[in-house]
C-alpha cells in the first residue's frame, strides 16, 4: 500500500481545517443575523437581511413593520420562497389596500392553493365581505367553517354581520365537524337563539362524544328551558338520554329519590351550597344540614319539570331533626313562564317520616319549577338542624 505524500497530507489537513473554519463562520454569521431578527425592529431586521440576503422570512417580517415598502418586500420574500402562503396573504391585502382588487383576489386565491387550512379560507371570506360580494362570501365562510380553527368566533360574528338571522347562517355553513358544532352552539346561545341551537344540537349529538360535548348540549337544554320552549327542551333532553349520555327517569321528577349525582341541567336537581347550609344526595335521599349561619332566604333544591294540562299532586316523604314548625322550610310550585307561585306547602317539620302532598293544576303545556326553599320566618332564629327528603313524586290526581 502506497503512503500519501507528506505534502498531500498537509494540504488535506489544511482543506479540512478551512472547511471547519468556514462552517464555524457561517454558523456564527447566521446566529448574528438571527439575533438581529429576534430584536424585531425594522433597523435590526434590515441588518439581518444585509448579513443573509436570501432569508425570505426576514423580508416577510420587515414588510409587516415597514408598510411603505411592503409590496416590494413581500414580492422578494415570495421570489425566495414561493410556497409561503402567509406572504401571499399579506401581499394580497397590500394590493387590496392599494385598490388593486383583481391582483388582491388572485394573490389570496394563490395562498389557498398553497395552504388549504383555516387562515386562507377565513381571509378570503373577509375579503369578499369587504367587497360586498355576498355570494362568494358565503362560499368561503362555508369553506372556513368546514376546517375550523380552535376559535372561530370572529368568523361567526362576521356571518352575523352579513345576515343577523340564525336560520340563514345555519343553512349556509352547517357541517358535521364537532369542533365547529360546539363553537357554533355556544355562539347561538350567546346570541340568545335557543331555538336555533335546538336545531343544531342533534348534529353534535351524532358527531360528538359525551366527554367533550355533554356540557354544551346541557347548556342548550337550559337555554330552551329559560326561554320556556316546552317541546324543544323536552325533545333534546330525551335525545341526550336515548344516546345514554345522561340518565333520565320516565317518572316525574327526574332522579326522584336523589340516588344519583345530578347533572348540570334544569331537568335534574340543582342543589346549591351556602355558608352554613350543606346538602348531599345519597341512598337515603337528600340530606340537608342547617348550621345556624345559613342565609335567611335560600333555595335548598330545585328542578324544572314539563307537564301537560291536568290536576297534579306533588307527593314527598321527609323527616326533620331540630326544625320547629313555622320556621320557614317549604315547597313551592312555580310557573316558569310567569314566575307565578301555583301552590305552596306548609312548613316542613316532623321528627318522624311523614308523607305529604301539595296539589296544583295546569291548563296548558307548562314548564314548572319544583322549589324547596328556606325563608326565615319573622320572630324565629335561623335553623340549626337536619332535613331528610327521601323522595319526591308528581302524580295525576284521580277523580280530580
């Protein structure tokens, strides 16, 4: 085997060393340019460009800071990297600002051809809205809704500006994407459109999952109840139960024996907590402890039920400990629409289990609130004692 001549070996070592030095210099060069870029001022980014003239991202950022030369800078960025959709969007918006609408539209469409994600679609919807082209606006609003971002509130607000009518918006942009549907339902509720939300909710029930979507669907139910929408609220509640996302009893009220932890819906029990008053459901029913420092007026338990016309009795079993007669624990039956008290029980006080009934009548389909209240009676002190409510049932009165 022949040995490499000494002069050649030296030359090779010099070449390798030179390459290493060049690599170190280039790395240092780019590091300094990146340092200038990260300072994020127009002068510092110009310094970065002088060091790395082909850094397309530098031109892109400088165009955002220096609008006077934005068109030229963005064009340079796109020449260096023709696949930068963000630069296409920025250049399109610059053309629009300059009144060159044809080139603006083409540039924005070029951004969509490169990048089919949410931003180009949303940008085109905005562009056509500003141009007053409602036909194209709805096309691109639908495209944007079909690939929603984590927050599409701005898109939905823009749709509302275009047509403040939930039926029009739903017809134009509805799709089966859960990430869209849950945001759209929250938007409709915020706009006080519970009936529109009721039409959209079954889509989410089919496309979504319990863990992610039960909360928003129960919010729709609550919105319908608050709006006194008898049929829609019951229909959605039953759909959610049929999907086995909740347990809903066929008897009235739901969860009559307080055996389950209630869900956050008006068609299940609301059991508020207060300082000095603590309630908990369990195998023995609803246990409520009054500590003597509870509010002078508060709700112990409440549920809304849907009833058809008829004569009814609210039957309940309970017992108390250290709660005297006339101290202010009572059931009320309240019409949810008018807030009129339809019936009110006598005060609950019994050391032994007692069965009681409270009669009331309805003349039309009604949502009524079953409300167990405490209101301190004048001349008495706050309660210190226990209430055990074993079960509650609404039944039609025979021979009424």
